[in-house]
C-alpha cells in the first residue's frame, strides 16, 4: 500500500524552518542535502554559491509512519509562484514502477507536469506535477528495481 507524506517548499529558509520543526517534534534529520551536493546536469546553468547552500532535500520523521520533508526552490523549478500557504506537495511512495506511472498519469491529466517521472541520481524513480485542482504531487519510488 502506498504511503503519503507532506513535502514543504521554501524560498530560502528551509533549514531555519526545519530546525524549528525539529524543536517542535523532536528527533533527528534522516537526510539533509544541499543543491551544491548535486552532480552537474547537462543543459543546467551553473549555480551561484548562495544557491549551492540551499536545502535540496531534508527529511524529519515525526512518527513511525510519517516523515515531514522539504526543500528550498525557485519559481523556475517549482512551476509557478510560491506563497506561504501553498508551499507544499503531497509525496506518495508507491509500491511499484507501474503503480507510480499509473498514479502520475492520472494526477497530471488536465494539470501540469513539473518534472516528468524519471530515474534520478538519488536512486529513485521520481516526478512531480500539479493536478487540475492546483494540488502539487510528488511520486517517489525509492530503491527502484534493477
């Protein structure tokens, strides 16, 4: 059965926010990566030193079943303006690549694909979209089958 978590998006203050959430919920980050840790991508312009310091992904378990996740972004990467109150996505961890493809196709129909489903450098099959109701979704199949 797929699991669902909330993914928060920030415009430069993700680390500050997650340190706050860590104080609220307790626990430790299980992941904290920065854009500067990302390998270079063909066709991607060079990043500024300031952009390299921004959080690419952070995970904070807040219960046995729920992980609060987040990152910093820019308008170009988010597919539209980010304002406080709409700066979240629902992250789904499907059971299989087929299930991921099916969910993504249905969620993006009539909406907007922000990043097509694809294999990633973090060893996942990932994509995100905005559905026809304006809700942002992330599909993230970790440890993809060989």
